[in-house]
C-alpha cells in the first residue's frame, strides 16, 4: 500500500507519539507536531484508519490529553515496531470504560452517559460495542444498582456449565430488568434499548475467547 507523503508524515508522527506515551494518540497532539490545524489532523488520521493502518479507540481525557474529545488513534500497520497488539487495545478499552464507570459515581452521571453514547455512534467492532453497551447500563443504574444482589447472581451464573454467550445474555437481562424495575431515567433507558438488540446480535458474532473476555469485563464493572 503506497501512502502519500503527507499520510506517511502523519503515520510516522503517530508511531513516534504512541511509542513515547504508550497510549492512543490524540489528533491535536499530531496537529501540534506537524504544525497543522486539529481538523486537518483528524481528517488525515481518519484516512489512515479507513486504510486499515491505524485503529480508532476511545480514552478518558486527563491532564496529558488535550481537548474534550476522547478519540485516540493506535498504529496497527504490519512491521511497525510500536504497533499495539489486540490485547493492548482491549486493555486500553477496558481500562477506559471502567474509569468512566468510576467517574460517573463522582461527577455528572448524565454527562458520562452522553459521552458513552456519542462514542458508541463511531464504533463498528462487535467486541467493543458489547463492552460499551454493558458500561452504558452500569452507568445508568449507578448507585441504585443492588451490587450485593448482582454479585450473588454473578456467582450463580458463573457456576452454570454454560457458554459465556449465554452467561452474558442472562446478565444483560438481569441488568435491564433492574433498570426497568427502578424506573430510573426512563428516557435514557429507552435510548439504551436501541443498543441492547445490537448487543445480543454482536455477542453471537464474536469469538468464544472474546465472549469470555467480555464476561470478565462485565464482572469487573460490578466489583
């Protein structure tokens, strides 16, 4: 695959920044390095994503991450010494979502919900979509979630000699039922429901290994 000179400059900069910080690269960081506008940087980095050279992921903003947007880019081109592995990317996504769930306990929960929903609209990876939908449910339930009840249910589900796909389906049904029972944030629940059918479909699309990863993630969101 032959890149334009500009695209190669952007890829080199992404590789450099990812190697330096060991985290997804924000487009404004690349813009600063190359002396272009952040919108130009975003457009070129999206081109690289469409070419399959970089992946898009989502990260929790911190003092070292400029801008409100949580869009980050990870190099994946074959032969790139700094490229992230699949495990690296999943770990980043998992840590990001768990941080969002924790953040919702201490800050504006609706703002966190809005951020997650906005990010979901850009996703197309089945595993990541499933994880985001679970996080969405957990944030919406928030402090009203009966964690002891859920933990007891998780233990019982874990004992069942059934596939992770079915375990996840049971857990999601349990969470939805609790949300509907509480009647909390009904407009948001209705909004979330559109992702639930996608979740059930996507769970069957991912591999058994990924289903087990997702089950472990779901358990971590409760603990």
